[in-house]
């Protein structure tokens, strides 16, 4: 109701005046255009009609210029009434009962119904009053033409009713459109608020992450610089690895923080007059050591000729770091990277970063600057990345008013990145030239953040030892409880299991190699293709592989190993940072034996490795023993025969147990049925004995009556009949006969129903599957069970009008019904209660629910409820097979049997059977 009131307020405030204006303009045009029709049809009344139409125009003028904006709703109703009553005046003047101008009134109805935003009630008020006014037309005539008037009145009333319906329909449509707009507005506001919350959360998280990173990087830098004393060479390599990866993480966090600021329109640049040649030159100099280690030539040209330009130095630093870092990442050994600068005609600067790297497909050039976009997003990509670096470059350049784009002839032909910066103006009042005093140190630190991204690899010892990780080795040894004091890589004896580590990240490969080499011999490979070649050359005891690798992914390597009969038994463990369920399922479906998610604890990793290696060794030993057993064909054949005999005996025992359970259930049922049958049979027998005596009395009465009245007259016969009737109590005998017949009939009917229910319950199937009437089976089973229930147990049923049809084993399903109903009844003894039996259809299944309000079951009992031989009954009162067999029967029917219960809340058993087509 509140929403509809808001809709009406909006209609009055924003739309009604516009609708009235449009209606007045259209009404003025049409009704004045009809002056020609007035003149041609009623020339003698033209002056009268002209005056009426001018009066309508006067009302329109008042509404249009004075009241429409101030009183839109009243003006809307007045517009309709002005047109309607004006038309009625002309109808009355032209012969009310026979005037063809009644069609004009109908046009007025439809015109105001469409043009004006009237509600159904408002339209009923306007059209109803006008139609009522039309019916008084005969009062203006002396001799009305009632036939013509009746026809005109019928069409007018029908048009009025139809316009009320149309107005209601249009009002509902307008209200629906208003409600949808409100929902869109609310959704947009919610999305905007969520976006603001997300931006605030992202910014806060990034700020919070920078604090622990600073507390990590600062001590590392202090140790590397010697502030805490001399660092052993064996430890320096580990500290450098930690430091470079920490800087890489800091760079990623800073990029994400900048993107969050851009999304929230919070990122601002502060232009200062800067020496771009000095700034970019320092960054290039800082990147040269990385380029040299990778075997890439890095040059810079054109910067000496640049004039100072107004830019944000920190933003330009991020731009150059990302562009040069990308070029280094995708340029292989013996490649070349050129960083060039040139002045533009308007005083701006163009920067070009040209590399001889992998190149970009032309179809991808338009999207490489999109957020989170990557040219190669597959699991076999050669280089890691998040896809935000170039997006950040684009945002920062555009904040300067510049533009950035890329050019490439395709894969294998390198890439050119172009950045154009306009001259701009300084944001600071004092236009001082920005000169970074420690630009080289700042640049070196900025470029160090991309060292791990570049993919530099150091020499690795083939035996699995690593001097760079010796400190980590000591730490792990302490956490593992190793007090031997031996911190070097152990010498493994012959026969030690071997693990193949396949990992493209050098630092991660070193870490995995170091951890695993403590207990196993280790080989390494840099991608899936090398790993597959290593497996084919010499089979390891375990393959520990990353998922996302160049040339061949870990999942592809796993599939290749598992599909080859020679290597299919080698266990494969996938190690990856992508822990989504779909990737895990994909790996396990391909045959992966385990899945380790980064980051992992060394103990967890080693526990999984030990388990897989031990399992593989056991399987190998079993395989060898199987080969030995196959050499003894006679013993193996004899063992097979003994196994077959044992399996046959097991099946026979299982069938015997099932049959025993069925006989026990039927025996228990038969006792109740015998008791129930005995009662009505005794009733019938006693009634028949009494009936025999009464029949003898009637026969005696008939004999005596015949002897006494053989020669008597009618009066004597009548007196003798009355005497004998009183003497032998014939009327009481007749009543007794009727009562005895009813007792015998009721007893026999009860017996008939009970026997029929037993027949329906135990009716055998005509084959493995037949059409089963579930409702009939349930009712017959309920009838049989109810015969033995105490009076304080009630059974209620809830069956649909049409019972669903299924194909199955009728007798087996009846046994399930009997077990479930018997269990429910036993749960209510001795306190009594209620059993509810419901049959319903859920999707493609018929569902039978049997619910009791008994004491319920504990969670421990519920977990073991369907185990064979498990029972909560006293010894000798249950086999523990009923529910186990019932579930097996349900599953043989392609269905299932489930149970639910809580202590004090009763229990419910749900049997699901698929419905036949």
C-alpha cells in the first residue's frame, strides 16, 4: 500500500500535469476540428454548437494556464468532464434519443482513458457520471424514440465499462513500471554502496598488509646490508630469495591499492617539473643487473635531449617499472630491449619500450590494457602474473592526460609499448625541478620487486642439496624435532625411493627439492614436458608437480602418465595455489592421487609424500607377489575354486538371512492376524449357534400353528396365532434373528477384509518388475499392522488423489512398508502416540514418509541404524536386519531409504522410488 501511495504521489508530482497538457492540446485540436462536421450535419444548430465548443475552449484555457500545475489531479478530472458534458450538451440539442453524436461521447470515454493517467476508480467516476447523464436525454424530448435511445444507451454504457477496465489495466501497468524502476534504483544504490564498501575494504586490507610486509622487509634489508653482523654465504641466498619475493608481494599490493583508489576516484596525481631523463635513466640502470643475469641487452636512448616536464614522478616510475618488467619477463636469453624517448611537437614526450620477446597476437592488442586481462590465461602459460600491471599503466597515463597503446606483428615478433605524455602544468605553486637525490637506490629497489616475475634461475645441485636454503633446513629440522645436528643433505643409500619434482618457479622448485630430499632421492624438471620425459626415462616412486606450467600443465602431465599402461601406477600429487573445487575435481578425475594447496606446511607435504610413496611401494610388492602366485597355476586354480565356494556360501547365507528376517516379520504379523481373525470368527460361530436355536423355535411355532388351526375358522385361527406368539415369544425371536444375522455378517466381513489385505500384502510379483499400486500396498500393510496395535496408537494417512505408478517388486516393497510401520509402532509402546503415513510426488520420485512422535534416536544410533545386525532391542527380540534389508530393497528398486531423528522429537523414515514413465 505504501508503494502504491508513493506511485500516486509521483504521478501527481511529475507526470499528471504533462498528461493534462497533452490532453488539452489534443482535445482542443480535435473538438475544434469537428466544427466543420457540426456545420455540415446540423447547420441550423451550428451557432449553438459553436458556443458550446467555445465554452469548452474557455475551460481548457483556464486549466492550461492557471490550475494545471497547481492542481494537476483536479485539472485532469475537469478536462474529462469538460469534454464529456460539452458533448452531452450537443447531444441534448440535437435530439437526445436519436442523435448520432452519442458516438462523440464514446470517443471522449476512450480519449480520456488513454490520454489521462486515471485510476480505475477515477475513470468509473467520470465515465459513470457521463453515462448516467446520457440516460436522462429523453427528458429533453416530447416523444422519444425509445428503440434508438435504448441502442445508443447500451453502446454508451458498454463503452463506459470498457474504458473503466482499460484505465484499471493501464494504471496497473504504470504501477508495475514504477515498482520496477524503484527496484532498479534500490539495486543501483545497493550496488553503489557495495562498491564503496568493497573499495574501502580493499584499501584498508592493502594498507594493513603493507605493515607486516614492512616489518618483514626492513629486517631482511638490514641483515643483507650487514647491520646485524656478518651474514654467512650459506644464508645470504635464502635472505635474497625472501627479500625479492617480499618486494614482489609489496609491488602487487601497491598495484592493487592504486586500482582500488582509481575505482573510488581517490587516486590523484601531483605533477611537478621533473627531469624525465634522470628518472627513467635511473630505472633502466636499476634493471640492467636483472637483464644481464637473464642474458638480455637493455639500452636507453633519447633521454639526454629531453627538457623537464610536469609529471607525477612516482606514477611515471610505476609506468616504467611495469613496462620494463613486462619486457624482461617475456624476452628470452640473447634478446634485446630498447627504452627510447623523443620530444613531441606540443612539448610533450613519447616513451617507447621495444622488446624482442614473445609478441602479442593482433586480436589481443585491444584488450591487454583491460583489468585482469592476460594474453595467455591457460594452465600452460609460461609466465605468472595477475593482469593488473598494464591496466594500472593505462590508468596512470590517462590521469596525466596522455595515452598508451601497443603494437606487435604477432607471436614471436616482439612488442612495442608507446606512452605519450602531454607537457601539462605543475600542481604545486612553486615550480621546483624535482630531483631525486638517491634515484639509483630508489630505482634498484623498484626493479627488485619484479625480479621473481622475470623468472631468473640459479644453478641447482642435482643431488637435491641447496646451500642457499641451509638456514631453512635448520629451521625445519628444529620444528621436526631433529636433534642429530646433521644439517647437510643426507647421503641416501641404494634403494631409497625417488621423487620427481616438476615446478617452473625456481624458488618453489628449490624449496620442494630441499624438503623432499631430506628423506628421498630427488630429480627436478622445469615444466610438464621435461617431467614427462624424465618419467619415461626412469620411473620415479612419486611425481610431485605444479599445475600451471609452460608447454605442458600439471593436469596434462598427470593425464599422460595415467593413460600410459607402463606408467599408470606411478602416484601423482598436484601442488598449486589454485584451490578451487573445479580444478581439484578435474585433477582427481584425470587420476591424480593427491592434491596439495599452497601455502602448505612442510609436515603436511612430507606426510602426503611419505604416504603416497609407501602406498606405491606396497602396490609394487603386491604386484611382484601376484607374479609369483601366477607361476603356481595349480594352487591358484584351487584358491579360485575355494574362493568361489566361499562366495557361493556367503550368498546363500545372505539369502537365508533375508528370508529369515522376512519369515520372522511374517510370523510376528501372523500372530496378530490370527488373534484378529479369531475374534470375528468366534462372534460368527456363537451367533450361528443361537441362530440355529431361534430357527428351531420358529419351526415349532409354525408346526403348532398348523395343527391348531387346521379345521378352525378365521377368527379362531387369529386367536390361536396370538396365543402361540405370546407363548413362544415370536417377536423377540424375530428381533434376535436379525441381530444374530448382523453379528455373523459383520464378523465374516471383517475376516474377509483381513484375509484380503493379507493376500494383497503377500501377493508375489509376476516378474522382476511389475506395475505397483503404492497406495494399495500401504493400505493393506496398515490394515494388517493395525490389527495388533494397542488402542493408544493412532495411524493417520495422507495420500494424493491419484497414486503415482512405479515399476518394482510388490512383495519386497510391502516387506519394507511392514518393517517401517512395525518399527514406528514399537517406538510408541507403551506410552502410545501417533503414526503418520504420507505418499507424495517429489520431482521424478514417489516418496513415502512414515513418521512417529516417539522418543527419537541419538545421533550415534542414527549413524549405525542401517548396519546389518545392529539393533537397539533386547536380546532375542530383533535380528538387526530389518532396516538393512529394507534399504537394500529400496536401492534394488533404484531408490533409497533414509532416516532422520532427534531425541525427544520422534523419527521419520523416507522411502524414495522412481516413478515409471
